[in-house]
C-alpha cells in the first residue's frame, strides 16, 4: 500500500463513509486537530520513563483513535449498517473514573498553576490546549451536523483528564505544582522596563 495516493492533490479528502469533502471541512478540521493532540501524547511518551504514565497515555491514544474514527464517519442512513465503533457513555465514564482516581492521589488544588514541570507534564499540557482547540472547532461542527450525544462530552472531559494527568506526571516525578504568582509587579509605571518607551509610543 502506497503512502501517497494523489487523491488529495486538489484539496479534497475522503471520510470513512466514502464521502469526499474539502480538507478544511469542519469535520476534518476537528479530527485533524485531535490527531495533532494524539501526536503530542506520543511526544509525552517519548520523554516518559514511568510505566504507569506510559500505560495511561497509551490507552488514551487508543481512545482518541476510536474518537477520530467516529468523527470521520457521519451517521449512516437508517437502512445502512454503521461501520465504526461509536463513542458511548461508557467511554465518557472511563475518562471520568480516571480523572477521579488520579485526583484522589493529588494534592488539593486551590490556586491556578502554570503549565509545565517535567517534559512529560509539559507535553500533556500542550495536548490539553490542543484538545481545547479541537473542542472549539467541534462546537461549530455540532451546530451543523449530528455528532451523537457522547462525542462532544468526551472531548470536553479529555481536556480535564489531560490537565489531571499532567499534574499526576509531575507528582510521580517528585515535581510540585508550579503555583501562579499573583504578586506580579505593576509594570505600567516602571520606566526601567526595557522597551517600555517604545510600547507606549
């Protein structure tokens, strides 16, 4: 099987249903962004040396593949058989259970934290923000097409899970949460700040 097919040279691609759509179609944009998120998870795994984090990330990547196959396949007509596994309440419940389990092991979060920490956690925070971008695109898609009751919910939960998993990866590595510094100085009157003159011009 060749990697290149030449069928997309004119800016069109095929959904799993066989339907041809433009590559900037909202559906393609949604699952393409989630594929980007999945690649960031792969980067997190490349940095990771913790067996538990590895297992959690690998399972999450598999779930995202299921999610993307759902998004790449519009619902069939009543007479046609469905071709893919659809996201269900069970998938959402799995993610919620993982969030609750890891949250129970983490220190209580009473303040905002800065994204970062270990390379693994930093990658998971990047994945979280990519997930949020996918969700913003999905909101527009869901207004135009039926995505089912569970797919949008799952994407919303995934960003929460990635946030929790990033904190957990830091915890496992002995790295404390980096708490937001609320005492950031007021720079508006600080004439010694480099570039302040140019910024006010």
